[in-house]
């Protein structure tokens, strides 16, 4: 993560790209929320999407700490997408998580 911070700060795109690839392969994010936060910080959209998908699909809902760490609009969209996903898994027509993510767009 340190290499990504330094390379982003000094606009070293090639090094940033390699650092992102390495971090992606190592799956070093302790939480879905951190994945979203680092995705925003370093403009890595796949990390943001993956973090939200993990939250939407997990058994427990977004907790107060996570919701307060997100922007209000993001937290509300995440809750709506999760609700849509949960309802779809209990209804006859199955909606996949990616379709639920459209709520976040």
C-alpha cells in the first residue's frame, strides 16, 4: 500500500498500475469498507465495486460504523442495493448481485 501511496503522490502511473495489480492479487484488504475507501482514494473503480458487492452479498447488513464512514448517498444506495438483492434471492425471479449493483450507479 505504501508503494501505491508514493507512486500516486508523485504521479508515477506505471508504478501505480503495478502496485494496484500486486495488491489485487494479494487480496490484502482487511474489510470491504477499506477496499471501498482505498478505491476512492486511488481511483480504482474495481475495488469500489468489489467492496460494495461484498457488503451487499454478505449475511450481515451495513453497520453503523461502516455507514458513517461512507458518504450518505453511497450508504443509502448500498442499503437499497442490498435490499433489492435480498428480496431477489427470496423471490421466484432470481436477480444476481450485479443487477442489484445498478442501484449504486
